[in-house]
């Protein structure tokens, strides 16, 4: 199981936080392939044209999954990193606030989008990403995460969009 590739890093990024580090998963070819295959199994339940991932670890899983499934990829990035016209959304994290952006032409009206990220905690990042995809005309069909921190209210913040995770803590 991929749980064996996840390590706990205490007091990161600040005291009191136990960070779930996916680096060992990324370093192991079999573990990485297994995680992408498991995400592909989730994705097979839905019809969609695009996959969107949030900087930076959502890029890792989202682009690998998009490549495996023959889908396009929409990057959602931190401010000032996208070279074209953007829409932005500010949100709260477990340990502060942040802003993300998307190209205004990232999804044609009605394009169905699978949302992918490495971790679901409070849900702030993905809620902002869902808002951005909708702003540019996309329709989020589901969210897929490698890890979900079930003791935090992330799932509830995502509304009626189906949520899937490979590992729950």
C-alpha cells in the first residue's frame, strides 16, 4: 500500500503541524506508479476532458494522470507565475492565507474537469481551485487526492463535488 511511502514531519511548516511528506512516494518508481494507477481507477468513474492540479504537488500527480489518460492539463498557480491573463482567488490555509490563479482561457465553457491534488486538509486550496475552474467556464466533475486528513473539515468545504482520496488519516 502507498501508506508505507508517506512519512510524518513534525512541526512543519510551523509548530503543531504534522506534515504528511510524499517525497518517499515520489522517489520510489513502484510507489509513484501505483499512486497514479489508483488515481486513474478513480478517474475512470467520470467523463471529463481536462485535469487540473494546484501548484506544486498537484502538478506532479495531475500531469502524470493526464498523460496516462490522454487528457489535457490545467495548471493552477501562485500569483505572478502564469504568463497570460488570469483570474485569482484568495483562500485560507490551515496555517495562513494564500492566493492562486488560473488562465482566463483555461477551460472552454462546459469543459468537464477532474481536480487533482496531493492533500486535502481544510479544503481551502481546493475550494479556491473549484471556484477558479468555474469562473473560467469549466465544470468540476470530482476531486481526487492522494491523502485526506479526515479529522479536518476539507471534504465538507467542497460542496456537492465528489471527493476521493487514496489514503485517509
